C-alpha cells in the first residue's frame, strides 16, 4: 500500500542495504541474487509504528521486557515502537538515566525503537531543566502526567507543566501528557471506594470529567506558551473534540477504547482495566468518527502488561491497570477498522504508520513504502483469520480483554530494514539486539 493511494497496487519492492531502493512493476528484475519474498495474494503495508509502549526494562521485568515486548510487537506487524520513560528503574529523566536504560535494552530488541524522556515532580528537585537539556538530543519527546501513582515518577502541577512546555519548546521537542485531573479524581476516588469494589465504582473514580478538565487545562497552557502538546490515550468524545479544536494540540486513542464500552468492561472485569478507564457509550462510537475524520492523529497500543497475579488481586482497586496490546494493534484495526468499513485503507495506513512516524520526527526513515525509507513492511493475508489467545502471546503478559475475539486479516511476515524478523511459521527469526535506536530528524 503506497502513500496517498486509496487502493493497493501491484508492485515489486526492492530493498538494498536495509533501505527501499525502488517500488515499481519492474523492481524484481534488478534484484539479482538478493533474497526474495513472494507476496502474491498478500497485502503489503508499511511497518506499523506503535509510539506508546511500556516495556518495563530495567526494573519491572516481571511484567515485561524489551525482548518479549518487541517480539510481541513484531508478531503483529509492528516494526517500530517508542517506549515510555516512567516504567523503568531509574526513570528516563536525565542523561545518566537514559544511558542506564539504553545499556540495559540495546542488546534486547528485535525491532527498531525510540525512547521518550520524562519530566516528573522529582525533576524539579534537581537542577531543572538540566535533565531535559541532557535528554533533548536523545529522545523523541517528553512525557509527563497530571495524575500518577508511580513511586518514582509523580505528577506535575499546572505551573510545573507550563514550565515543561516552555522548556520543551525551546529544545524543539513535543510534550506528551497523561490527562486526568488529579484534584477531581482524588475526591471522586474517596467517594467511589466508600461505595464499593466494582468496575463501575472504579470508572466513577476517574470519570469523563477528569479527562475533560485535564485536556482543557493542558490545551490552554499549550496555547499560552505556544508549545507543542500531544494528549495520549484519549478515551472520551469531548476530549477528542478539544484536541481537534486546538492548533497546538494533537491526540491519540487506543484499540481498547475503540473495541469496548463500560458494559464490556463490567463483563470482562480487570482484564480490561486501564487508565484512563474504558467509558460508557457514546464515547467508543465517537472515537471511531474522530479517528476517521483526522481529529485524532493515530492509534497507539499503550502496551503495559502484567502477570495474572497482578491483574487479578481480588479488588478492582489493586488490580494492575494495563494490558498487552502491541501485537493486537494492527490485527484489530485492519479487521474492525478497515474491514468493518470504519476506516478507508488509506486512513488505516495513516493511523498505524505514517502519522506517528511524522509526529515523532522519524518519518525520514519510517512510515511509508518509499525509496530512501527503511525497508520495513508487514505482509498480511487479507483472507486469513486469527483468534486471540493470550497464552500464545510472545509478550510476558497473557491477560487480554481481546481473548477469544476473531479478527479478519492475519499477519504472515514482518520485515525490518529488509530482514524478516517474524513469520507465522517460525516466529521471531532474528537474534535479540537486531533492533536499533532511532533519533529525530531536526
């Protein structure tokens, strides 16, 4: 599937030295002795860019690590991930912590990856903004939170956030925000926990209003500071509307907000627990519309798995919030987006690859089947079917709300820089460490 095309075209893709050399009807005649993949009958898409994952290494590898996380991603056609700074020890909040992280993961990934830097309340007890200055040449953006329960990465207040925006603008990097209002949620949580221990109680502790207030405040601060803001995992209709109405702001949503509503969450239970939580209709339907219209830029997995013991503690309040998602990202969107008529094929390619590569400054290498770009692609059988079985995941996380769902379209082969890294016969076909770190083009 080529950029700006509404329908697939028949063509040969010639990849040399890891880079696409040509895309044409005669490319194969010049390939000489290069290995050949016969893709007849398959749909060839640009490698998926998943710009929101938590691979937990180093520090929380009981939940996930870079080898298992990138392997899971590759099995779903993902060729590039961007890992969050907050779920590792130490968090990536300065240059030294970046080097610790990179030394831990550089020999582990099977696909290419970028990293975000982080700014937390703890960053202001150091020589702010020194950590941001050290990280800026190394990272694709800066992540922060308005609400956080992480012990080593606490939320920032509005004044702190405005300073983060200002410094990020000076350094030429976007800011990513987990947008839920702390003050509203704290009061709502006290009331909800007093009521009970149900999914509905949990959602009432972090309701639509908490997200809407946070996005409104963040968008206004971005306008005042003329800064570049991105709202992660938008879960509400109104949140998407606020993003679309503000020129300084972009947003993403996730498959679980497109797949499920509050009734589903109540039925599935903690296997579907994420934050922000899955909301009631009409949010799900509205998010599909926002995605199709371009009001939201793309879809990211927010891959953040945990062992069953952490997901099923017996209380909705202590069950871990997060699910494995990178391996199901493309299969879900192809089946329930394109095949279900919610997205055109052109828009599918945009929301799974092009838009994220462009947003995070890696579109000089990723996001499109064009000469000069990395030879990243996914071969998908459009007539194949795949039933989700968590115990077959390459991820360490096996508990998924998509358990038992059948998707139309099956990933056959994933290629990164001309090298097959996964096929559905042999599994992962490269050694850990094949994946390489990506930098922004400035």
